[in-house]
C-alpha cells in the first residue's frame, strides 16, 4: 500500500518514512503543502499523513482542497497544536483522524491501519484467493489455517497481487505500489520477491498460485496442485 507523508520537519519526516517502510508500506515524502496537494491529487495513495503547519499551503487548506476536489483518500493530521478548536477545524475541513505531536510510533501505526480499514472507498480488508488468505489489516498471510511468515515487503507484493487476483499485474505496477518514488534500482527486484513468495506460499503446499505471464507480468490465481 502506498502512503504520502507531508511534513516539513525533515528529521521527523524521515523517521516516519523509515518506520512505515519497515512495516511494508511504500512511502513518498514531501515537505510543503502545495507539493503535497499536487501529489495527493495526482497519485493513487491509500492514505495521507499530513502536518498542519506547512509552508506554502497549510494542512487545513490541503485537506479542504482535497475534499473540494472529491478526493476521498483518508487523511491523518499531525500537529504540534493540541487545542480543541484546531482539532475541530481539521476534522471539519475533511481530516479523518488527528494525532498530536509528540506521539508514539505504535499509536501512529494503529491509526494508519484503522484508516486503511475504513478507506476512502469500500474495499475488502481480508482477501482470499482459493485457500490463500491475505489479511491486510493484521498484515498476516495463511494457507487455510496454516500461517505463513512473510517479510513486510513480501507481504506488500502479495497484497498487491491479491487485490487484483486473476488479473495480470505488470512489474512496473508492482514497483509503483510497493516501492516509493525514491527507488532507482533494477526493475528485476520484483522477480526476486516473486521467487521468494513462491517458496513461501506455494512450494511447501504443493501449489502453483503465482503465474508468470511472459512479457506482461504476474497473476495470482486460486492455487492448483
């Protein structure tokens, strides 16, 4: 899942990015409200983490303009302000949740998961493809009742495929969703993760659920023995 962080405190922004990436999210970071609005309007993010006190456009303005443009992406507002009027204004302009600095990273992650469960549009939290279960909220995977341990990035690649089960997903689409825009490495990194996923979700169970569609990408299907 792809998140946008709009935060002008660069040290905090980098800390947020590292923590979220460690949980398997793809994260883009910008440092002013105008750029944040541009990104949120043109890119497909699952959630936006938005500071209020930003240069160029403040968080209230960014949030209001998103809602005026009928963008329903969930927004979690971060701010050093803790007054009830600021909280009320943030919610009234379209924010979905509010977190006062300083905050616990554990609480931030829980708030993000809650936003993703609700989402801007209805979407299933638990995805099933045959007997493969992908729980996006708990970030857990199982084959039937057998849990399958995955790294955060492996889970993100699997969830990307599961959300489009039976459809072909290109390497570029996977890269765009799972890796952030700062990634400038080899496109074949996707192949590395696909091989790792097959070793985890297919080989031990005698299944073949990730198909390679030559020249196009990969498709997750109900597993066959």
